[in-house]
C-alpha cells in the first residue's frame, strides 16, 4: 500500500507534513556534507551518529504518516548505519556510494510527496538489495553471525530507535525508556516486562522495544502504536516550542510583499519630506524626521530578513565535487572561505546554478588527472577553493582551482569553429577578452559531450 495524504495533495495534516518535508530536506542536505566528512574520517563517531539520527527521524516520521515505500527504504539504510555505528565494520567508498544513492532516493520521494501527496512510482528495490548485500558481505567479512530475524511489527512502530549493545545505556534514557514508561503509565504493560525487554537489548538483541514487548505477549500492537503516536506528538510539540523561542519560518512570498510595501512607504516618506520642505512648523519637521528614521530602520530590517549566508548554496558543493571527481577518476579537495557572507535570497537563487556549473567545470576541465599532475610536478590531489567576501560595497565570489588553466588558443579555435566571432574580431581582442568568450552559449573546449560537461551551457 502506498502512503498518501488527503485526496490530491496535503490535507488536514498540511502543516505537519510541511514541517516534515522542510526538516527532512535540511537533514538530507546535512547528510550530504556528513558523508563527505565521514569518508575522509571514518572514525568520526559524532558524524556517524548524526547521520543515523537523521535517517531514523525520517523513517520514524514517514512510518507515522503511512508512507510505506519511504519507510521500508530508509529502514534498510538505517540497519546498515546501525552496524556502522556499532563498529561492526567501517565505512568505505562502496558503502558511501550506496548510502548517497539512498539520500537521493529519499529526496526524490519527498519531492513527490510535496507535489502529489504520494511517494511516486519509483522502483527502489535495486537500491534496497544493494544495501542489504553490502551489510551482509561486510558482516561476513567481520565474522558476524546471523542475528535472529526480527518479529514483524506495525508500520508505525518503526519510529522507535534501535540502540546498539555498546551505547544502549546512554540512549535508552532519552529514547527507549519514555516509551516503556508511557505503556506502564497507561496500564498496558508491567514495569517488569519493560525491564526485561531493555535487558534483552543490552544483551545484543537489535529489535525495537515495541517488538520485544509484542513478541513476549506483554503488549498488543495497537497499544504500542497508540503510545508511539502520543510520544511522537509530545516530542514534536516540545521541539516546535524550543525552536519557536529563537526562530520562525516565514514564506518568501510574504517577505516579498512586505518588501514591496516598505518600498511604497519609502516613496510616501520622500513625498512627505518634499511637501514639508517649505513648512517651517517645528513640530511638523520633527514628525517628518521621526518618520524618515523609522522608515529607514524598517527598510534595513526587512532587507536583513531576506539575507542568507552563501554557505547555504555552498553546502551542496562537497557532494558535487565528490561525485564528479569520482566519476572522472580524480582526487580533488574542496576548501571554502567566507561561508557566512550574506546575500539576498533572490540573488542566491539566481547564482546557484551558475556556481554549480562552474564548480563542475573546475573539476572536469581545470584540474588534471593524477598522472598529468605528477608529470607537471604537482601533488596528485587537486585543490578547488571557494571564497566569498565584501569589497567596495559588493560581494566578491571567487572560484579558484590549481589546475592547468584555460587554453586561450583552444578557446580561440572553438569560437571560430562555432562562428561566434570572426578572425578580425579575434585579432583585436586581448587574452582576457578571449577568455571571456567561454561565457558565450554553446562554446565548450571539451573533446566530447559527457554527463558532466561539453555542451557549453
């Protein structure tokens, strides 16, 4: 059965679903960055735990809403991440690749939910099998014996965390015990039954506490589901209250309308000042000055609400660089400076795609292969540097790579072949002007068109 919200989109759970989609998108973006960090430092338990929590949160919430496809897909990824977190085996490039595929699949299903209220018709069985195969093969290599098959539980019950044997004591106090207490409080199970289930987890049983209670005949599936719903609602309310104390999400359209109204207010202010220029009334002049000051401060305040750090756009680039360099067999290190430099949201949206294209071109065209870099006396690992800073009232964004640079003669030849310029025009151009020809549509120095570059976008 495929999960669905409302009739043709999001219905009575509209606000809850929107929060789920926004928070999940933020978690997925963070996971993209965390996987890159983890690949460089496989022993980083804090990053691994953060990835596990993000996947677990998405899985638990989508199970609550009945999105079975999203739930089952993330569940397999969670199982693999759980073994990584327990230290059964370490993350490697192959595991990272498949987990990043999982991130993309989740992102695709969430996009479908936002558009139509359903997870879509995508087939993720190959991804699920690949994740299971990886877990099985790594466990076999690590000499892990097959664990007993978990007892099937209700769909909503998957929102209970799965603690490992090594960190059960630290996590039960904030995740597992509240559920057990809720069941005891409601008279559904005894305290002894909960303690028995927790003891089995400490002994290494990987199953959820709800599954253990159901298997032992101590609780009914419906009782566990009801307790989970209450628990999820309480956690959601507590989280919302905590976030609301310091921040609030505002629709960009509302900010645009507010900005337009402030613009009208500025015009009215200017007209008032102009009208009162010949009036010598002291009180009127004081009121005009006060109006001017308040209008100016209001305008600056509204403009600041639209400002966002450029790091919001850059946050996607570690994943981009990692994927492109891997597909080309190159080793590239990405460094970023000035992520806190702020730009208007509209400007950020406008430059996001061009920046992404330039970053991909730097890895493809600019940075050489390891063999070429060795021959040129360079380190095998290339460097791509992103830098943003304020200068002269403007924001300067630099994208720098330590590659071979742009071949001006090749740009010249390609421009002539494409008919973008004439011989006479080229003869009058400086090298800098010739380099600027790369920004013309359809011009590319690539030998062949690939999925990375070659179309001269």
